C-alpha cells in the first residue's frame, strides 16, 4: 500500500452548470474556458477529463476590474468546472446523502425566465442541498442593448439607455417573482447583503462575456465565505465518483472519475460500485489530456500521470470497469484489512438507489445511478410509489413485475424508462399484457407524461366503479308535491345529500324498501343525475302508497351495501361532498347495528 501523510489543503470547488435547454449552458461554459485560454498565460487553464480546471490566476485577470473594489484574500486555487452541462451529468456527481458538486451555476434566459427544466434543476439542487448562483443570460438580446465585451455587468449597465435598463429590471422582477412562488428569495447580486438568505442573480451574456467577471467573483466569494470547510481535502487515499464509462481502442472500458477528496495514484487498490457487486481492481493507468499542440494523432490524446490530487477529473484504466456504472462511488483502500467494510459500504450505497419492494408501484429504469436517483426523487415528490428501480434497458422481467402490479392497482402498472433502450421482446410482452412504457430523455417530461396517463386511468376507473355502485343519496318528499300516490309513485323531492340517479333503490329511515327511481324530471327535461340541493320530480316503481307507508316530508335514503360504503369512504372520499360522506358514516353505524346512536335528518 502507498504511504500517505495526513496533510490537508484547500481544493478547488467543483462547479456544475444547469438550466433549461437553449438557455445557453454550453455557450456560457465555452465562454468561461475560452476567456481563460485567451489570456495566453502559462497555466491559465488545465484540461482534465470530464472537467476543466480554471486557476484563480486566470479568473483574477477576468475579474480584475471588480477585484480592485473588494479587499479579500482568495484562498481557493480556482474552480473545477464539469464540462458536460445539464442535470444528467450533475446527477451522476452523487455521494451518499448528497452530491460531490460544491456549487452550481443555474443558467436562465433573461427573456423567458424559469422554464420547466429550470424548475427541475432547482428541485434537484434543493434536494441535494447544493448552493447555486443564477446566471441570467442573453442580456445582449434585450432590444437596444449596447454590448461591452467582457466588461463587468455593473459597468456595462451604466452605459445603457434608461429604457433598456428599465426593461432589464422588469425582466429581473419577473424572475424574482418566479423564485418567490417556489419559496426562494432572489435579487440582483449587487443589491444583496446576506447571500445565505437570498439567491444571487447575475446578469450575463455568454456571447459577449459581459457579466462574466461578476459571475466568477460571486462564485469565488460564496465558495470562500461558505464552503471553505467543505473544501479542505486530505493527502489521503482518494474518494471519487464515476462520471462516465467509455470503450477506448487499446484500453478497453475506461472510467472518467471526478476525485473530490484525497490523492489517486497509479497502482492503488480500489473499490468501484458495480451493477451486480462492487468491483475490486488495481489502477493500471491514470490519463490526462495532452495539450492540443502536443497531440500528433486522435489516438495520441492522453498523457500518463502518476497521481492526481482532488479536485480533479481523470480517466482511469483498470480491469473489470465494464461492470461499473456512472454515478457509482470509487474508494481507494489504505489498508487491505479495510476491504470488507468498504465493500459493504459501497454495496449499501448502490442498493439504496437500486431496489425492489413488494408493493404496488411503477417500474423505473434509467441509464445511470445518478439519473435513477433523481427520477426516484421526482416521483417521490409527486407521491408515486416505486416497486422496482434499476439501471439498464427495459427487459422482460420489468414487464412481468408491472403485470403483477396491474392485478393490484392498474394505474400504477407502468414502466418509466429514462434514456435507456426498450428491448424488442419487452415491447412485445408489454403490448400483450397491456403495460404502457413511457420513454423520455427529460425527467420532468417523463414524469409529466406518466402522471397525465395516471390521472386519466384513475378517472376511467372511478367512472366504472361509480356506475356500478349505489350512490349515497338522501331525498326529502316535498309537502304539497305528490302527483301520484301509488305505483308508480310520482313526487317532488329535494336532494338533501349526494347525487340522485335513475335505478337507485330508496328505503325509509327504518330500512323498509320504497322502490327504484325510474325517471328524474326538472320541468320538461329528463335528467341523468340530480345534484345536491336541486328540487326535481321523480317516479318510483313501488308497492308502497304515499299517505300509508311513506308521507309528505319524509326522508328517503339509498341503501348502500356495507362493502360499497367502505370502498367509497376509503378510496373515493375526495370525490364526495361532505353531506355524502356524513350520510355514509351514519349509514355505516346503522349497518353495524348501532342504530340507537344515529339521528338521520
């Protein structure tokens, strides 16, 4: 085993970029990197695998004009920015109970405000407790905006016409209101005194670079002020997470790993989370990208290194990585005696996300552990139970599981597939068994599509049940409105509780049968249903005679069977009026031989 000192150092914060499609995430990332590289100084940017390290020296030059206004010692060495924008990449930066991402840039289009994927990103950031700064992008698209390339926003805004500045304020006010609607306070960054309570909005243009100095300085300030304890890394065995797996010619399956603590060395004995079980392997190679001017061919892209210090993105070559999965933890052993404990810990972490439960719930499949975890969180928020959650394509077993759920609760019998293949035999089996498969590449849209279908299925199910069962209803024979006293009885009634339909059998207070409702009329109209509170004429097929067995002013009741009372109260309580529920509760007591406690109206 390698020897380690127990020294500590301040590592770079790990930064992710999130936001709605077309908000300008990639353009902003490119602009940050491009501006750093454009300074053409040694070490302005180091390429990593899956990430770019931006040293503070480069950022200092970009933010120079602003830095002169504040007197603060910057302790962080720079930022490790994850190269792939979007919540899928962010989701894979998972660690037990949270995320290895330290801070996020949430990109919002200034003219569109928060959009569906923006809300999804915010929810994921909130659930993982990752602080974020909002880059309010595309200010250069505001009509009349005069661009000042690469200048701080607080300088650029001074050169704008008053009408343009007012338009920006109007757009920012809308975004601030949107944040308020989901429980966040937000404001333009230069007006904020307490960054712990208010989300910082930084107006930027990813195209012209305006506002970039402000954005980087706010990121540095927040990292320095609130994350510094989290950024203390050890010169100890590394911990990381698999961001991506890739087949490389001549190397086999390689893993892009983000190291967030410690030192990863060539030759380290390492445990990596796997689909079936943790993979125990020794690192054969650590690869970093060569500078562009050193590359002689596409195959000559990498440079071997002996070690990497957190925070870093690195490509590892080791046996057995094909059994791993993006989002899985990587842990280096310091002593071989730790192996069993680390194996157990890694396996437990994987199994908290991949699971099967003996309940009625949906089947969930995703491409990585990170996106699976995010999808399960989204479903939980929408109160959707999950029976099976796993990584990989939709297979026949998934359809069999869903078919079993169908026998318990049909609207929950569905497969939700995020960014994975549906095997042909699975699709065929699903068609035979009537199991819908929802497949999408955007989480919120996947859940939205399922919830819409679920709602429709519940309505159909409810409609079928309500057509079969006896509706809870109480009517009163109106004095002076007896039109025919014997079969068929025709009387005017007021619907006291519930909804009256033809075919309902009515009984007296003591349970004696009166007869079945034949027709309901309101003036000249024949009704299919009479709502609570309405006054209508009804005909009843009956052996009773008004004036003998029933009288004017009497209350009549639908005789709902005991099993139907329980079904209505337990499952369809939200679909009934308070009067209907009250009647059913009283009828239930009556049916249970507690009539002495009942006082019907």
